[in-house]
């Protein structure tokens, strides 16, 4: 094997964020930048000689180049085998599935999730461990430390591997197996849901749906699973051709960016069910005709109905949600008599709970839902769950949700994002809030009285690690909440996220528009945090 050791110098900015290292493509294109980070990953791992690594990405620009670099470096660093998706593709949940199924040592996933792609867009890289989940902070911190000291990296002098066909190739002493990116994942889905029941719904001649892959990774998954295995007609699957720049779009499945889908669902003759996933396939958005299911409500509804699904027939061990996610799922957990965990933002915090068998379903307000079947959130899984639920209950989406609210109460919920604001201003806003937290309890704002206010800190119940400063919570005496935190995934300036929640138990008052229902809290949030003053913005850029 022709190993080349290349001298390099550290980059000061390779600290992984909420979900790996994300930067502009142009940053990754700087000489040695990608190699430094990959070598820092390998240097932070132990005893992987001869082991299997899974590699794949969401197909965005730079994916193909990065995969070849990683393959060469994996061989030079002593991995025995790499499983790589055909054409370098693997959705994030499918990568997690493949790591688990094949007992891999870990995996490298190339994605910047829903961030725009293309030469001027973003790129990202993250490491997942043998459980299929994002590396815990202990490892990402080690990678970061290593990236600040790195002096050399190892690679091979070899040609690119042809990734367009499944099969085996050798790279130095390492075996490269090009795998079908969909097969393992599709097989897993068939064990969780009743495909016959879904097929009957889809083929009954009355039910219509629309799935939007947003020109990103879920296209091939939707074509195989929804189209070929479940019989969804081709014209119900839109934007299924993956593109390196995601067609110039912003593949974030929400009411703002999945406009084409939302418009279809709000037409009078619109389909009964609509769904979309994001750039790397881990997020989901669920719509019914003329209705949108918030991700927080979706988690609660899925939890309440889980026993109807073959894969969850025995019930749930527990439910985990990120702190800013609404408390709708808490009420379901209470009724089911199971544990509810409130974790910091980011899927990595669910890993320990899933591994320990304490939680079965997990969710984040940011269009992320998943379960113990893999260790990532999973967009298509959520879509299949909803389809199977519609097939089992034979009710429209809206009816399922309103019956859920009637039973459990409604948690009105919204998130307001101030994207790309000045990092200094946002930092000052958070610093001031942090100082205020001690003195807010007992204060009144209109009808609301502050019961508790703090900077959320989480002690992992399994490994007892502590994660501090995870967001400012202001909780009112009626359970309503305002949460403030700064995004850890943005690549430009800072993004302030404001999460608003109010509980309404009375079914007669559950049909308001969320922004209307939350109007008072929105005003209070602006007042307490002095949002306009610190951000210079009159209004949020994205409301979901
Ligand atoms: C965002 C979401 C968070 C999610 C992450 C990765 O992180 O808020 O829930 O886990 O993307 O998809 P943030 O930008 O808020 O740090
Ligand atoms: Zn994603």
C-alpha cells in the first residue's frame, strides 16, 4: 500500500456544532481543510484497525470529491472495509441503519442537512459511532482538540473508485463495498409498519397523497419504498431527482421552504396527505388537506397511536423530546404511564436513552421524529408511520389531530427564527437574558406570571454527563413557556430561535391560529429579550 504522509497545519475553526462540522463549500475547498478534519476524526478513535466504516452523504455538491478523499484516508489509516452507498449516497437515517445492521465501527456522513447546496452553498461532515448515532460530545470535543494540534494526515496515492455500480473494489489493503443505498433501510421499514395495510389505503382509489423529496436524498428512497413497494403513483412523488444544488432550493421541510407542497395541500381538491423530507432525509413535515401537523403534535400523536404499528405493538419504553419541543408528548407519556425525558437540542442527546432502552420514540420541534429503530431522526419513517396510522384509523389527518387535542388538550406552539443576525448582538441578548434569569420568577406580564426561569442544564440519566447553557427557559405559572437559544448549525452570523408555547385544555378554544393564540407571549418575548434592540430586526425571518 502506497501511504503518503502529508504535512499540514491546524485550522482554528473545526469545532463540530449541533450536528457535525458545517461550513461553506469554499471553506472545505481550502487545501488540507477536509483532510485535516477527517484525520482528526480517525486520530480520536481507538482500535479500528481492520474494522468497517460506513461512508455516504446527501449527494450535495462536493459529496463526490469528499467521498474519494475519505476512502483513500480510511485505507491509509488502516480500516479493513468501507461500505459506501452507490454514487456516494446514503440518507442520514439509512447510514445509521447500515452502521447498525453491518456491525460497523462507525460512519462518516456528508451533509449539511437542509442548508442550501452548490458551489456557494454549505457542506458538512459528521462522525457516527457503532450504535449508528452521532458521536457524543466526548468524541466531538476530542476531534476538535485534535484538529488544533494536527501536523500530518495519511492518504493513499491511488485513483478514484468507481461508485456507480454495486460491488467490491480494493483500495490498498482495504475492501470497498459499494452498496444499494436503499435496500437495508427499506427492509427495516417493512418490519416496523404494515405495508399491506398501507398498500390497501394507497390503492383504494379515494386516498391521494403527495410526497416532496425537494431534489434531495429521499428521492430514490421514496421511489423505491413509496412507489415500487407501496404502489404510490409516480405523479404523487415530486422533486424526486436528487441534484447537487438541490435544484437551487432550500430543502428544509417547513411551511416556508416546502411551498410547492403546501400549496397543493391547501387547494380545495388537494390530496389527503402531504409530506416532505429534507436534504439528508432525517427531517419530516406532515400535512393533511388544509392542515399542518406541528412536529411537536406529530410526536404526541404517534406516541398515542404507536401500538397500532407492528413494530411498536408491545408499547413504548418512554418518550424523549428536546427541551424546546412542546409538552404535548408529556401528556401522552403521563397517560401511558411511561417515562418522559427532556433533553437539550440535538439528536445526539437521545442516543444514550435509546441504547439503554429507556426511550422508544424521540422528537424535536425542528421537524425531527424518530425511534429506537436507528439512532438518527428519520424523515421517511415518520411518513410511513403516518400513512400506516391513516390506514389503521381510516380518518383524515385533521380529524386524528383534533381528536387528539380533545383528549389531551392542545399545546399551541410556534418557533420564530431571526436568521443571520449579528453574532455580537445575539450574544449580548443571550448574556443579558442569562443575567435576568435569576430575577424573573414572580414577575407579571399581562395575564402571565413567571414561575421559573433558568438556562437549561441537562444531566444525562445514563452516563451522568452534564450539558450546560442549553437555552433560556421562561416558564409561566400556567405551564406556558418561552425559550431562547442560538442555533448551533448556522454558518453565517447568528440565528436566534424563540420558541413559544401555550396550553389550551378546552376543546371549544382549540381551533385558533397558532400565531393568534400566542400573540401575548410573542409580545412578552420581544419585551423581555429586547429582540428588536439586539437584532435590529422588526420581525422574524422564518415562522414555523
Ligand atoms: C437545528 C434544530 C435541532 C436539530 C439540528 C440538526 O439545530 O434546532 O433541533 O437537531 O438543527 O438537524 P440548531 O440550528 O437550532 O442548533
Ligand atoms: Zn437533516
